[in-house]
């Protein structure tokens, strides 16, 4: 039996990461990844009793979490409380 070379399902499955690998990528604990899922900040696919993560969802989360230095206010514009 010949194998199908361009199987779209196989390519999708290859782009799914287990929770432990996502925790390593994000450099956080597994519990923190569960919190990100619960809060809706990180999309996940339920695979049986475990979660899997699409590469696009991880990249989207990382881009949305990036800190952009250009958006911060200069120090002279910040209010200072006097007591």
C-alpha cells in the first residue's frame, strides 16, 4: 500500500505540541500553562484527557506577550506623589 505524501492531517498532527513541551518553550510551570488556558490567553486543543497546542497559537501568544519599549512613557511625564 502506498503512503500519501501530502497528507494534511499528518502535517497538522506534527504541528501539535504537548503541554510539557509548551511549558519548556514558555519557560514556565505546567500549572502556569493551565492558567493561561483557563484565562483564554493561550488556545489549546483537547486531545483525549490532555491538551495539545498548535504552533500558530504559541507564536500568537508570544507575539501578544512581547513587551514593546516604544510604548512606555518617558520618566518626565510620570506623576510623582508628594507627601
